[in-house]
C-alpha cells in the first residue's frame, strides 16, 4: 500500500479552485478511480460544480508524490483540503 499526495489547482484567471488530496492505494490507477468516484459523486450533489478536477485528474494523479506505507490500511481518501 502506498500514500499518494495529489496536488491540483485550476490556474488563475480561469479559477482559483483546487486543493490537495492524500489518498491510500495500491497504485495510481486505484487512486485515480477512488478520486474519480468521489468527485463524480459530489458533483451530482452540486457541492463541487465549480471544480474542473475530472478534466485533469489523470495528469494530476500521474504526477502525484507517492510514499510506501509500513502499516496496512484500507484504500481511500485519508485527508483533503479543497478551496
């Protein structure tokens, strides 16, 4: 299991929305699917309609920093900071 730090921001002047998401997963494909499911769900709730996260999701996950974990934890979002 690895810890991934996904950093994404929509650059000014199109917006200043974005954030940092810490996700546990086995690989970048799993992290991509976890985030895609999470943000797709919240877009239906209209809480993230201003975010264009899914447009660049794969690129941001591919460039995420990753760290090996010693403890066995469940895959999923650990922490999230979104503006």
